[in-house]
């Protein structure tokens, strides 16, 4: 599967905010965003007047990069959200939040979304006691996510288990850090999604 393999700090600098793609490193003083928060490239420091289309495109790119989703995947999520009941923008973010790699991160079993994606791909998690190694797997209300038994003794998993104990899980999920499992109580509401994205601009972009 195709994925972004270049320097991730460039993405944060381009978006002008931290995407927390390196987990705990993003909280350290040496984070590039704390030193050089300008867009990458030769003309990064020059000011450009953005058009309405450019603003909408920027929001779409920001959402994609937060969740680590490629363009074709993102467009498919929007198509599903456009057909769903309710607000299209909120439905789009709900789909992104209910991806397995994001849920693993939200539960505290991964330091970042990219790390969550890697752990899922390596088969360290189960959904409803069935092994799932697809990061984009869509979870639903009542689904239970747990660390696979053969992975519980790994040093990295133990480290993440301790991390999960220090985190506060969102209200739309329930996490048992001691048993290394969590469940989806319901779909997240917009006010429970802390991603700084103006989803209505994304809807306007794709609705043209």
C-alpha cells in the first residue's frame, strides 16, 4: 500500500502547526516546529495571498495529513459522508476517527497515528477477538479492540501500556489499560474531535 515516506516534520511546517506525527518527540524542545515554524522550501518565508480555493485545499491537505490518508482514500471517505444522514463534514471526521489506527492511538496504545498504523499492520491488535491488520478498518459501536496475546510481552507494548494509563480517553470510547483493551461506545461528536480542521471548507471544495 502506498504511503508517505519522506520527512514528516516538513508536513507540520507546511501546515503551520504540529500534526504530532512523531508522538512524544513532538513535545520535546528540539521539535523543528518550535525552532523553525515556516513552510519548507526555498520560498517558504515569502508571503502569498491565498485564494478561496487555496484555503479550501489547505484544509483538505491538513485533514489528510493528520490522519495519514492518501488522496484517493480521502475522496472515498467524502463520498460516503456525502450520502450519510446528518452534517457531511462531521460524518467525514467520524469516519476518519473510527479508523483502527486512529482508535489505537486515541486509546493510548500508540504514541502517534503513524505508530498505530505500524502496530496494526504488524498484527498486534484484535477486533472482537479476530486479528485485524488493516489500519483503515472501520470500527462501529460495540466493537472491542485488544492487544493480541502474543504481543503483550513485547517491551514496546509494555511501554505503551504504561503510556495508556496516563492518558484520558475520549468520551466516545472506554479503555481498560490494565487489560490492554478498549471498546467503542458510540460515534464521536464534533466537539469531541480535537483536530483543528474546518471541515465545512473541505465540503465546499468537493462540492464544486
